[in-house]
C-alpha cells in the first residue's frame, strides 16, 4: 500500500502509485543537462557565414556574423563597450569584400555613394591584397586587421567624422578585448601588452577628436546614439584624454537634461566622481 492509497475512493485511483518527487528530480536533471550543454557552447557554435553583395564592385561574398540571441550580456564598460559571455561580437562587425577591399562597419556597409565607391576602387582596390582566413572564427589579430581596413576605407571615401570616430572607438574595444584575452591566458608577452595599450589609447584619442567634431557639425541620431548618449560618451573620452573641463561640461549636460533617463544620470554621476578623484590624484603627484 502506498502513502497515496485510498485516493481511488475519490476517483483518483490512477494517481495512487505516482512518485511524489519525480517531477522535481526530472526538472533538476533537465536543468543540469541544459547547463552542461550551455557550458559546451563555443564561439564557433554561434558564428555563421552570411552572404553579402558588395556595393562597390557588385561581387558576392560571405562574412562571418553572430547568431542573434545566443550570447548573454555580462555588462558594459564606462565607454559603453558591451561585454558578453562566450564571444566578443565586435570582432564580427566589420564586413570586408575580399574582391575589392571595401570594408565598413555593418551599419555603414550599404551607405556608400557612387563617388565614394570610385575613390575606393582607385585608391584601395587597385593595390590591396586580401588574405583569406579559413578559421571558424575571427581571432583578435584578424579582427584588428579588418577594423584597420574599415578605417582606411572611411578615410579614403571621405566619410563623416562620426563614422571614422565610431570605427576608432570600436577598434579600441577590440584591442581591449584582445588584452583581456591575453591576460586571461596568463600571457607574459609584456611588449605586446604595452603595444596594445598604446594602440587602445590612440584609438580613443581619435574617437574623441572625431565625435567632438561631429557633435558640432552633424545631426542626430549619430551612429545609433542620441544626443544624451553621445554627450556621456564624449565625457568619458574627454576624461581619458585628460580634458577634464570638457568632460565636466558634458557630464553637466547629461545631469541637467530632462531627456536623460535615471540610468544614464547614474552613470554620469559615477563618472563625475571618478573624474574628481583623478583630478585630486594628479594634484597630489
């Protein structure tokens, strides 16, 4: 006789022999299996080859892209760089045509005029040498190479300051990701680390210069950012460049704006505290 015997008298005889903890154990087993499966997912598992038609040379090619919804957001850096588990999506944000050498960030790839395409054909396509990559993923060195091609394309086609600044910003993020990956591996190549540190700084310096210029001459939205977001980003970049007067001005703009949401204002307050500490530190040196 089971502990549920007697339910037959209430019309539930079919449930008299059920396992009381079966559902809980089953749920635990399923959760464990899902966790194990998630732990086994690698970068190559959430990358695929997407087809494109080059707006410059009309050739068809593929570029690696990230499957949407497969990576979990872990947080963001002060300068709005998003960090995910498993993968750094930024490595895949440059689309590069292997036929003519045209390269651009995804959001700008199709936004090119005939005159700009002609400049690229004349100054890049005529001499560029594109080496194929057969690996399942883009390594950080490969991603950095692709970003540099995107930047030189932007310069050649006389792109807006905002586009060039955005490429520089995302290039800095890629360099930072590379540094973090080397640190996680326990790399002792201090010369490489120092070189990457210098590159990141140069990219951020140029990102500040470009966005500051764009802020004066271009409209919004800019590279997907509204005015409040750009002002906050400019404050971060200005602080990096030790232009604390500009950074403070931009922070003030965010904090006094009725359009800024509470989350952005909190980030601005945190940044303000960091800048005050940095200023104090420099005075004591």
